[in-house]
């Protein structure tokens, strides 16, 4: 009985770790694309210049090598960062600025329509 409960807890824990890793991967990828846009532009510029320089050394695969290297660098950076955050035990629900991820909207803002001062007090 105790063995069955401990194996069930192990499965639950491993599923939580996988879920946390996938959420971190998604969140970091989105943040890299949205917030890190200047970084992406800088990497594209450096990649273009590097492929032009490498074109004289290896004309066939310079662009493929540089593009593959930049994509692999981004994928590995996101995966390593997600892995570090997951295995440190930081769950995305513990992070304050990720409230948009788990559905907690800011309740302080209320919608006020332009016609509300004229029509809000009218009962139908």
C-alpha cells in the first residue's frame, strides 16, 4: 500500500516538473520574441554580417551555418534557462509578473463607457 502511494507521488511530481518546464519554455520563448525584439534584430544583423564574411571562406554553406547556429543558440538558451528555473524549484505561479499566464487579471481597472454618465442611472 505504501509502495503504491509513493510511486503515485513520484509520477505526480515528475508530471509537475514536466509541466513547469514546458510552461517556462513557452514563457521564455514568448518573452524572447516580444520583449527581446531588439536582441533579435541585433542577432540578425550580426548573422548577416557573419554570413557575408564566411561566404568567401565557404561559399556553399555559410548562410545555412550561420542561420542554423543562431536558431540553435536561441533554442538552447531558452531550454537551459527553463531547465535551470525548473530544477531550482521556481514554479511560474510563484512569479509575480506572470499573472497573465495563470488568469489573474488586474481587477482595479473598470470599464467606463462614454455614454455612461447619461444612461447608467436609467432602469429599464
